[in-house]
C-alpha cells in the first residue's frame, strides 16, 4: 500500500508538470505579449483549446498536490514544527532566486508563504478546513465586486517606473527578451517583472486561491484518500462527474470571456473561473486516480512518476530551457513561432524531462533541487547517490 500510495502521488505530480509547461511556455516564447489582431486562425483555435483544457487547471492540481505533501510533512513532524518552517523558508529562498534570476512567473514563493500558514489549521476538523477553503476560493469574487483592480494600481505604476529606467516601453515590451543580447538585459526585464508578479498576485487574489487549494489538498492528505483509491472510488466518481458537469459548460463561457477580453466585466469573469477551473481541476485529479487504480503496475505510471519525484527540479528546469530556447541570449525562437509551435516545443521539452528524470532517478535518491532543499532544511549533507548494494527505487 505504501508503494502504491507514493507512485500515484508522484505520477500525478508528473502529470501536473506537463500541464505547467503547456501553461507557461507561451509566456517564455513571448506569444502571450503578441497583438491579438495578428493571431492566425491556428493561434486562435490553439488558444481556445489551451484556455479550456489547461489554463488554471494544472495550477489547481499542482497546488492541491503541494497541500497534500505539506499534510504528510506535518504529520511526520509529530508536533515539532521547526523543521517544517525551515522547509518552507528554504522553499521561499528557492522561489525568490527563481523570480530574480530566471523567470518572473514564479509560484514557489507564494507556495512557501501559504505553507507557513497551514499549521494554524492542523487541529481543525476536516469539515471545518473544507469550509475555510471554500470561503477562500469564493473571496476573490467578493473582492473584485467591492474593490475592482484599484488595490493593484500602485504596483502597476512602480512597474512602469522601473521599465522607464531601462528603456522598456509598451512598444518593445513583447520583444525585449527575444532581442536581448546579454543576460544583463534579461535581468533588467526581470526587475520590472518581479513587481509585475506582485501586481498579478494582488489583482488575481492569488494568495486566497492558493491557500484555499492548499487546504483542500491538506484535507485530502489528512484523510489519506490517495492511499485507498478503491475504498474511495464512489467519492472520486462523484467528484469526476460533478466536476465535468459543472466545469465543461462554464468552461466554455470562461474560454469565451478570456478570448473576448472579459466583455461582461471582471466579476463575471471571476465567477466563470471559480465554477470552471476548480471543478475541472478536481475532476482531473479524481479521474487520474481512478484510472491509476485500474492498472497501478502499468509501466506508463513510472514514466510519469519519475518527473513527478523531482517536480521542483523540472519546474525550475523548464524556466532554464525556456530562456535557452526563446530568448535572444539563447536560440532566439521567441516571437518566431506561433502558439501551436510553442506547445509542440513544450511537449518535446517535457519528453526530454521524462528521459532525464528516469536516468537521474535510477542513480540518485532525490532530484538535484530536492536534494538541496532537503540538505538545507536538515542542516546536513544527505546521501544523494544510490549505492550499488541498494535496491533501485520502484
């Protein structure tokens, strides 16, 4: 049961990492910054499919998995939270380095901050935790209705003040990175990008969304649903059914609203997000678990579990490869491939990550970033290489 439990979580993480690269690479390729009036029909169709199937759903899944993982870590802490807080502090530093030196779309810093709050909920009943989670996920709609985007204005002004220091304008914003001839220019863009990321967190109410998803993942981890999929099959089937019944029709509206520039306003768009993205993300998780339980020994799960066991390494690695592929200091493919081409490149990168992860995990206990994370958390150099006398991990 222990082996099956971890394989399903690792495989689900590997699946989430696939969705993350499909969601993030259009920004690395700078297609996200392109003028919609110049989109081809292929771009429009690909964008609609990506918005409907990918946008927000894998971020939901990734957040749920972090919440589950934190529940396991807190359970293993036996009431001693110092190690858990050190773990979150190291994750925050990793995320900060990612934000400052690689990509301004980092999510790990926010994950670390939300993770630090989770212990406050550990003594509550599961039902109470789920009610708190539901309230947090509903809160963005209320905040948009009451305040709109005004709380984010100071950050937007600061972003463009920094842009002015380096000569970044509305006209060259979408080509700055593809034209960059030095890493210094990339750092200049990342400087304003860090402020832009804080603006995105405020205007998108990311803190409340992530914490809400963490709490749901925390509840799932506490109830150990992943450890007995067969015993929880009826619950998972209901989540799958209701998630799709609600998520698909509202997802069509969300996709239309996204493509059309929120014609009904931000509040309505946020309602579409709430009732499409989360239900479909939950349905993805439930459907994946049910499919896994039908043939848990199938070789395909191991292909997914290897990148999942080193999810943090692969998440950061996608940023490195995105820079090398699309920015001017690398191959400079940015602004030269359409959205479909970008997503095909993303699939190719993910295939390479499967190969790399499989080779790495056949020789080492942890991914390289995971090993650094654990070593800094525990304050001692942990063994990394698998000894020849040890059994290879499943």
